[in-house]
């Protein structure tokens, strides 16, 4: 199957935003990193592959706007172009999700290429509708949806909350990445680890950050996402924080992260 080609002539970089531990800022990072990437000139598609549909809600896409969702792609074989919704952010599109997706694992059962459904759909995107980045917002668990995301992805971007059990959750995720790399997607790598909900007033945040950097070195982004009220408020208004309050600390942190992601990707392409 032909691969999707972006306007620059390259396949879009597909990043799975994943952590098997819940409450770490995964969806918040997918929404706001996607918005920040669009703000610095990249064309971005966010794929909401979580049945809770929080990324869809956080981008202001109402339930009645989700006529077709990722469920139709995975189970019904629909094309990505037929499910995409344009968001209010220029350069940022969304493939939405809803509760129907919770039954996908059962419905796919022993279906042919059930772990490759999303990868096949991304590879089948026509050049005219292509993107520079595809971000996949994964569920906080290891199931067929997460496996589809990691099988489709070039790399995993890991949001990691600065709390006591952070490294334990990260160890579980690394095992999953190793399993997928060994059996389904040998190209899969860790793109980076982003520290979230960082509170400089809390010595525990500093200790967790130091521990993560000692374990993963330069895989950890320099950009750190602070604990910020405006970041927490924005989803209830159906807006990324960069639209809700561009000047707040959280927005500025996500812009720095976007520039760092793009910088890493450019360096990777030069080295390849």
C-alpha cells in the first residue's frame, strides 16, 4: 500500500502520545502540542483513539459533529479523509472518537490485520490531504486500540506526571513498546518524554524530574509543562489552552515543546 505523502514530499511523522497510567496529562498534551505545532507552521492531524473522546471534546468538536469517527475507520474500513473534522485552529484537524469505539476490540475479534487497521488507513491517505505530523491520543491502558496506535506510529511521545509512581508507569510503557517493536512495528522508538504538572515549589517534582533525566538522558525534553490553572480550565470551554490564554505559563511551555519536537525531527532527518 502506498504511504501518505506530505506537502514536503515525506510521509507525515506519526507520534503516539501514550502512557498506560491515567491522569498524566496525555490528552492535554496531545491537544496543546498539536495546537502549538500548528502555530509554528506545521500541518497537524490529531487522531482521538480513546473511547472517552476527551481530545475531541477538548477541541470543541460536539457530539453531533462526529457523524463519522475513528470507529468507522477501524471497524468499517472508512478512509481518514471521510472522518476528519476541521477545528477552529488553522492547520489543525481532528479524527474524532466517541463511545462506539469501546466495542471495537470485540467487533474486530479475529479480523484480518486487526492490529494494522490504523496504520493501513494512514498509509492510504492521499497526498492532497496529507499532514506534517499525526498525533494519536491513546487510551490509558494496553488494549487493541493502543496496539493499533503503536503499530501505526513512528515513535512514542510520553507525557509523564511529576509524581511518586511516575517511573513505575514509564517502565510498564517501555515493556509495551518493546513488545510492539518485536512483533508488529520494528521501526517504533521513543521520540521523547515530556514532564507534566511540574510544580517548582514542590521538592518531589524536582526529585522526579532528576530521576527521569538520570534514567533516560536526552530522551527527556528540556521543555517542562508546569501545573497551571489555565491549562486545567481550557478543556471545559472546548479550547486548547493556547486559544484560551496564549500568554499563560502553560501555553508558553507547549510552544517551547513544539519547537523542541520540530528541532529533534529535523535533526533526525539530517542524520538519517
